[in-house]
């Protein structure tokens, strides 16, 4: 077998001489998919909520506003809980990588070890400063205490960056050479900073801020709809909603960047996303539909739409699924619908941001003041819906990323079937993980609800400022 520099050939393939049963393969996929789907929501809150907390604290210090100071304290408590839960679910994922996919980790662990090592460093920095931040209320001057939270935001964002770099490598493997089936000449930096890293990391980090913002705003939108129109709840709604509204248009632009990247580097994934079976020009943009033998059926077609989006010309050639054998096709219907759902929610969130901007433009009133105007109940109801909708968009986006890469675990190099643990009994692990995550979900929701409904005055006697603002 000749040496292959990964990335230099269009479709390098490495096949391992072992395979799991269909049931165990399905169990491993389901377990990893469920674990990732659960963890990614908590991880997004871990990235975005610290920034919202610091913003509330900074505004509270700047305005000497007791409601904002209390808001920051409560969000910080939730931040600590979510960090602990995220650490547990992240540890489970680490074990699953080795237990479920030994073919992948055994072969390529040395290639993608760098981003995981750097993520570990970022995690410890985040944990250290989170402890300082939570403990140092009133033990440090307010502005100095605020500064202790800055490394939490930086480290949390860095953690997301490093982990997504590893996933980006799975989409664009670089930084190693295959020689007689062995990995040699490893370049960890080239592997981590692969072509997929910039668009994928930016897309994910913006998604994290959007999910954290709209989920937090949704909680206070529900409270406001129930009549709790005090300054505390208005601020709890206005701060995250404003952040989410600001981020939404940038995410739309980055999403377009990702689509163009796929057209150049992963055309088969783009073809599955848009249901393009045959390479050609004047390719329509299809909304909805299900995969048939010769193309999408029952969808709404926009003539020349995809060619125009990819190359700004109707005669732009779009590569189709006919570029590879049918056995290497991703599940077209699932990928296509996940993508359409993600885009639909993205534009819904963008529309909410435009509503906020237009309301400010007409009235020059901002934040909670807008809630006193006619139509505010409709806005609050839509934002309450936007919270769970943002999670749906997040999960749909990751479904596109992972399902669109099938049947490969490492694009064009190793299949999922060749990477899975061939040992029997993986279904038992799936049921065990489901029980563990069910327990963690119940415990997390219970603790967060207790924090929200508990007394506004913390037990520590030195935390005096919260006594200045009563919360009903």
C-alpha cells in the first residue's frame, strides 16, 4: 500500500478488517448521538451565560442598580450548577469516545490529541476562575470582582473552539500521512487548524451565545406574561434578548459562509443537504420534500435558487450525489429536513431581532421600556417560543454536521462501521446512559427551579446588596 498524504487525494479510503453487528453499531450511534445532543445544550449555556452574567453585573455597578446586581448573582448561581453538570456530561463523552470508537481513537488519537489537551487546560482555567468569581462576592471591590469573571468567558469560548476544531478535523482530515495503514508524519497544528475549523468554530460559538441568550430571555418572557412586570424581570428579559438579537444577523452571514465552504470542500454533504442528485447548473433550491430514487419529491422548488446562492449566477455548477457511489450517500431526507428546520428557526430569530431594532428606531426606547408598548404580549410570547426553538436549531445543525458526514467518521478516510467497538453488549451501555442522563436532567431542572424560587437573600451575611431589592 502506498503512502497517502491525507487531503491530497479526493477520496482516500482506509478500511479496517473488523466490524460490529448492526444492533451494536446502532446502539453505539444512538448512545453517542444522545450524549452529544444532551451535552451540547449545557455546553452552550456554559459559553453564553457567563457573558450575560458579566454584562448584568457591569450594568448593575455602572448604574448602581440593585435589580441588576441581584440578577447577576442569581445567574452566577445557575452558572455554577450548569458548569458542574456540563463537567459530568463531558466526562461521559470522553469515556464514550474510547469505549465506543476504539478504531477511531486508536488510529487517530495522536492526530487530534492537541485540541483535546488544550480544551482540558481551558476547562481548568474556567473552573479556577469560576470558583474565585462565586466566592469573591463582596470580598473584592465590585470592579475587581467583575474582572475575575472575564477569564471564565474567555476560557469557556476557548473550550468550545478547541472541541469544535477536533470535530472540524473529522470533516476535513489533515496533518498526517497514511503509510501501509499506519499513521505517520503527524502535524497536530495542521490537524487542528484544518480548513473546516474557521467556519465551523465561528458558527458554533455564535450558536452558543444565541441559545444561551434566547433560552434565558424565554424564562423571563414567561414570567412577564404572567404579570411579573417589575424591574428585575424586565432586565432579565431585556439583556439576553438584546444579545441574542444582535448575534442573530451575524449567524445568518456565517451560515452562508459555511454553505459556500461545503460547496468547495464537502460537495457531497451540500448535495445531501439540498437534495441534489445530479451535478449540473441551474439547480433549484428545494424547501421540504422527501428523498426518492431520482431526487426530492413533494418539495417547493425555487428555480435556479441553489446555483444563485452558491455562485451568484444561475449557471453555477453544483456537484451532486452522483460524484460518489450510492453506498456513500448520507441519509438525504434527514439531513435535508434538519437543515431546513435550522434555517427556518434562524430566520425566525432574525425576525425577532429586527422587531427589537425597529421598535427602538421608532421610539428610541430600549430594553424593558419597550414592554410597556402595545404588542408587547405578542413579542413576549414569540420570545418564549424562541428559547426552545433555538435549541431545536442547535440540534438540527449538529444533525446536519454529523449525518451529512455519513457513512464516514473521518471524512473519506474511515467509516463509522470500521471505527466502532466490535465487542458485543453495546445496547446495555445505551440503556445505562439513558438512565444516567434522565437522572441528571431531573436533578438539574429541580436545582435550577429551587434557585429561581428560593429567597432572594443568600445565606452569606456579607451579601447585603440583595436586600435592597425585593423580588416577589
